[in-house]
């Protein structure tokens, strides 16, 4: 993560944290902008996405994270993850998915 990222607050409800990601194909949201952890957690962006106000989300991103590529913005969604859980955001062809560690089944050869 970039140590110069803006300070941000996480959106929390009922013991869960809002995680912002882009499941649509074409361009990833965080996976194409790995320099800002706030793009995953920023409360202001999350609230705009939940309200389906992507214009407001774009304005917040432009103000707080000016070097961000906005591909994936039109497909942004919020998923709720239990606070304290570790997770990863995976991307295939621009489509991001959130995988909570411990919720995936792994095989050992």
C-alpha cells in the first residue's frame, strides 16, 4: 500500500465492514488501483455506492484519490465482511470477487 494514501474511515454496521469492489468485466476497481487501500474501504465512497450515486462516488474519488483510474466505477458494489476477517480481492478479466479467508475450500496434493 502507498503510505501517502489519504486517511479514510471504514463504514461499519452490525459488526461488519463495507468492502467496495467491481464484479463487472472490463476493468477492476482496486485491482487496477492497488496504490490506495481507501478504494476498498472509504466510508464516503461506500455510502455513495450503497445509495447508487456513482456520480457522487466519482467526485469523492477525484478529490481524495486524484490519480485513480475510474474503470470499474460503473459496476461498483459493496459486500459486507465480518470485522476483523481477512479477505482477498481477486480479479479475472476485470471482474473482481471478494474471498474471505477461511470461506474457501483448498486442496492439498
